[in-house]
C-alpha cells in the first residue's frame, strides 16, 4: 500500500470572485470536462451540506472512488473524506476560496492512498498522477473555465 502525505498548493485566479470559483468546483458533473484524468463524476446522494460523489479516473490505472464532500457556501470551502473505492483506499482533502485584491486565492489540499497488486513505482506514479502531477493542469482548466 502506498500512502503519501497530502499535497498542498495555492493558485491565484485574477479578476474572479471567490463565489464563482466555489460554484464551479461544487458543480461535480463538470469535472470530466475540467480535469482530463476524471472520466466521470456522478452525484450519488445529497444531504446538505454533504454531497456523495462517485469518481472514475484514468491515469496509469483505472480507479473508482466515492467521496463525501462537505460544501460550505458561507465559508467558501469544500472538504472531503473517503467512503469507498477500488484501488483507491483513502483520500482526504479540500478547497478554500479566499478573496484577495487581484481576485481569488485558491487553496487546494489532496492526499490519496492506493492499494494494487503492482510494483510500488507504478503505484507511486498513479498516486502522483491523481494528486500532485495533475494540479498544474487542474489550475489551468479552472482559469480557462472561470474566464469563459
């Protein structure tokens, strides 16, 4: 089993209010369009403030996992916890959107544990692809979508 510490990154989205960024990220069905490694995102249940979403991703491996996402529209935060998965055995993280003079500071944190009958270097590559390596593309997609 490969467990890595959560990755934390910040990103500035210029000229965009935090609420607009929050609204985009809480529209889970748009994830396949925004994030190429996510092949599907399906809302399974909504019990405000919790939304349960099933994600299917394709990186080095095909993975499926379900997260409970706690969405706080007042604080403009989203935190998630792991429910179940195939290959993915744990995930924690969150988003925070903060108003700054230039627009919005996006604070992102994500950690994931993967267990598969594969060599550890392949598992590390899959974990990195789902967490750290995808972050620059994720932020670029966020910028593109918010400035449409």
